[in-house]
C-alpha cells in the first residue's frame, strides 16, 4: 500500500543514558513520536521494540512505514538505524485516545499503595558499581523507601519497586512520553540482588488513557529469573489515580 | 547485512479458527517456526505480533529477514501476507534454550492452584452466540470450574481463567507451540461479562524454558478494560510445574 518507509533524522541525547547506553524506553518514545507523524492518528497506544544493537549517543535515522491506516487505528513499522545497521526494530499502533473515556473494569490491577511523592527520596544517580546514570539527572525518580531496600544495600527480595516519576522542567506526560515511563525505573531485580547492567531485549508498552498533568506513580516488578533472563512488568498511574500505561519487558540479567 | 527477506509458502488451516478468524497465537507460532528456520538458533524466546488484517484460511506467504545473527541470540523480522497485503507483522528473538537450566528466582509468579486436569471439563466448542469455535475441536482446553463460571452463565467477575491445555494427538509442546499456548484460552473477559469476538491487536510471548512432555497448566487474566480495549496476561506451566511461557496481549472488547 505504501511506497516504502519515510526516513527521519533524529538525535539520541547523551544525557538519556545509563553508562554509555541509551535508555530503551527513551528510544521507544523516539519511535513513537515518528509513528504518530506517519500514521493518521496522534497517539501511540501499543508499541513493541526489539533492541538489536545499542546506538551511540548522536545522530540516527528513523525509518517508518504505515502498514495499514484504519479508521480508528493505524499500524506502523519503525526502526532506528545508525551506521547503516538496525539498532531498534519496532511495531506500533496509533489511535486517538478519548479524553472523555473512563475505565469500565479494573479489578485485575495490582494494589498500588505507596508513600506520597514528597516522602520518597530521589534516586541517587549512580549505580553501586560506580557507573553514572545520566538519565536520572534528567528525570526525577523517587522511590518509596518501603519498596527500595536496595538503595540502602538491603534488597527485600520481593523484586518490586514503587515510587514516582517526573519529567524534566515539570513537563507533563503525554502518550509518547508514557512509552518512556514504562522503562524509567531501575531494574526490579535490584530489589532481589544487585547485578550489573540489565539490558532490555524486548519492551512492549500499552498506553491506556490520556494522563492528567503531574508526576506519575510507578510500580515495577519481576516475576521470574530463568536462564539469565528476567521479565519485568510496569504499571503507571497518573496524578488522578488512573492507570494510564502498562509495560512488559524481557531483559538479560547476570544472576543464576 | 542481508539481501532482503526470504519468502516461505504456508497455509492457514481452516480448523484453527474462531468463527472464520484464525487464532492469533496460531499465526504467531507459524511465524515462530519460520524465524527459527532463518535464524541461527532453534527456539523462539520472544515474539511480538501485530494483527493488521485477519487472513482467510488458505495460502499465505511468510517473509522473514534476520536483523542480526548473534552468538547467543538472533533477531528476526517476519510478516504474514495474503493478497499482497500484510496480515500479521512480527519481530522475534531466537536462541537455544538449555535443557539443564533451572529457575533462579520465581517469587513474583502468580499462585497457580487449580484442580487436576481430569477434574476440569473440556470446553464445549461453541460460543453462547452460536459461533463455532473450530479450534477447540483441535486443541483440548479444560477449564477449572472454580475459575470458569461463564461456562454456566455465571461469570465470577474476577476476569481470570485457570485450566489445562493439550495439543491434538497428545503432541508435546515445544518452544514454537508455546507461542500458540499463550493465546489458546478463551478471553479472560468472558469471566467478567460476555461480549462478542475479542480480537487480538497485539500479542507478545516469552518462552522461558523447554517444556516437559504432557499437557500444560494455563492461567489467563485481565487487568483493565478501558476505551473498549483489554490487556490479558497468560502464564503457562509445564507438567513438571515449571513456568515455561508468558504472554501478554492487547485486545479489542465491546464493553464500556
């Protein structure tokens, strides 16, 4: 149906990194912005990214191609390229989220009790290994002390983090930046046992509603570590208490 | 690195359908088989499919292209095509699952208590609306009566199903057929409120371990219905009690 992909120029910012690796959710949000531009709908509502090679900070190309432009939703294929090699391969759905919509049923969501934002200390932007986590100087990650023993050297073993997330300059979240939000927290495995880098292999995000202004509440948890891989599920609620995004990822982890 | 996609001929079986629509997990498994053929590793371990158009039963083409062939894993892009139109667009990771591996940590998994297989009646292969569910005559879906009130017209409202799944002819599961297993159960929303067809928009499966022979235990649950879309998470344990696959999907649902 199309004449091949459209090419966009973009730049991976050196401050949205962990060590020298760009954050996976940040890269997915870059692809989400392009998908909204080439589709006929403004909001990414589902997005899956496969991380083939970590791009270096700096110039990249993004190729995007609508697979189908429907009445209520479009599907878009997008990839990030550097040095003529695929870095991230993604598929997305765009649609238009209705500001008047309301949840119909939500009894299956996890409990998300956590301390108020002001009672959650901001994460110190450095790993125990000494690696600089530049991205944490950009975004504000505040972890509930009851769910982040690892920051005091005493992981609870529950494999679950709870806390708050805010964008730089008090910028409000939108459907594109929610694609980042589902990968903004440290690995939930840190609350089991500290390991080195936990590279995202695959990340899927669903954007379920338009977020109200303000910081978002985040719950991130692991279910299983097997064969040096871990799943992590992430839930994001807006300041009005509505579930606005869900994420799930498969990551590599040097445990076991 | 590659000279473009390789094309495979395949056939969507008319008996692996709900009404006239092929099952989404079945289509993903078809793509998984091709991904294993074009990569350098035998087992799909992660796979995401976006359902653009439902193919009719019959001949399809599958185009598959390795994005990167790594030492321990490969990434593959694959798509199913009919009448020169994209039906399913997918990205997959293949690797080699180690038969000697064991879970390192699994405290985050849901409780999966359910009745023995023999105490779970086989699902009657017809929807309340009268639509024939041909696929249920192929595979054996047995639902725990405590978790399937909808089969007696009395959904519990919990949005969760539990039960057992077996392949035709007592065929054993493998990593490819586990891609099907995460979408084999009826929609978990039936246990909230019956609606018509619940079309899968996106499905991601992780294969976490090689399954032991025998039927698998399945837990499928919904978390949130909002804007006529629902997420569903699926967990699959093998006959030895090991978690072997996880799925998550976003589907359309006519509720709300």
